[in-house]
C-alpha cells in the first residue's frame, strides 16, 4: 500500500505537471493502470488538485504581471508625458503615479483622500490623472467638463469637487458644481464639444485597453500596475520601490 501511495504521488505530480503529452508515451494497459493509481491517490488526497489549480493561477497571474510591466515600458511616454493630461502634486517630481479613474466610481471617491494624503506626504511625487469614464453617459459628461476646465485653469478644484460628489452626476449637477468653483459655464459647455476632448478620452480608453485595464481606480507606479483601491501604506511602498529602482523616465 505504501508503495502504491508513493507511485500515485509521483504519477499524479507528473500528470498534473505535464498533462496529455506524457500520457501518449504509455500503451493502453499502462494508461489504464495509471488512471486507477492516480484516481485512488486523488480520492485520498483531493487537496493536490486545489494545490495544482492554485499553482496554475499563480503562474497565470505572474505572466499577466510580466506582460503588464513590458507594456508599461513600451507605453511609458503616453502614460507619463502626454501633455494633454492634467498633473497634480509636483509637476517636476522624480516619480510619477498614474491614476485611471471615473467620477462616478465609489472606490475612486474613497481613493481621493488617500491620494491627497500621499501627495501631501511626498513633495517629490508627480500624479498624472487619466480621465477614464466607463460607468455610463454621466461619467463621460463629467470627464469632458473636467478636461474643458483646463482651459480656465480650474481643473484641480473642479476635479476635487466632482470626485467628492455623492449621488447622481446629471448635466445640471455638473454645471452647478462648475459654477460653484468659479467656472464660466457657457465657455465650459462650448469647450466640452471640441473634438480634441473626445479624442483625448478615446486615446485614454485605447491605452487602458492595451494594458487590460477594465476597472477604476487603476494605478501605475514605476512598472507596476495596481488595479483597484489601495491603502496609503501600499501606495507609499510602491512609490518608494519605484524611486529606488528608477532609471530614466519615471
């Protein structure tokens, strides 16, 4: 029985690792014997299947992370140095954090004070904001309005007011917020219709698609893509690691 268990362990490991290619080397009788041994072993030790699935998931996750790193390197200029994107924090900072966000995203709203605290605690941090409206027409209108506010020099205060707003973001609500921060709403509405703004948002969507960013918020620090909301300490750690390993444009 002990020998059979040992053989079962070995065969299970080999089959899980190498799959059909290994099975092709055995004749039908041997294959049947192997099936019985492996079945007996897996019935006694089903955790092996879970371990194998976890190992596969870990490999796939690492492969995705490596692919993202390569893409970030290829797209670094578009991510970090697109002159159309609003920048907060230190425009001449030594490390850049990129955020893809949507004004109607609850997790983005939760992340805003964390990001503000990070900027406050790190005077060398540069933050690029990628307007990435994915949650419907209201999100798109809000992003167009925010980008249009750049022409009046009011983007930061308007951005903060929009991201802090709870509930619906109707057209009227967006204009009310715009007026409250001192924007000329007539000019804002006219600027929102400019094709350059639509083009900028389209380009950001294309960039996100290449990076397989499907949700908000998503952060890029150094060559690391971090999907979802993260806490302050995690962001500080990512910035510190990027600062330590950075060579060239960061």
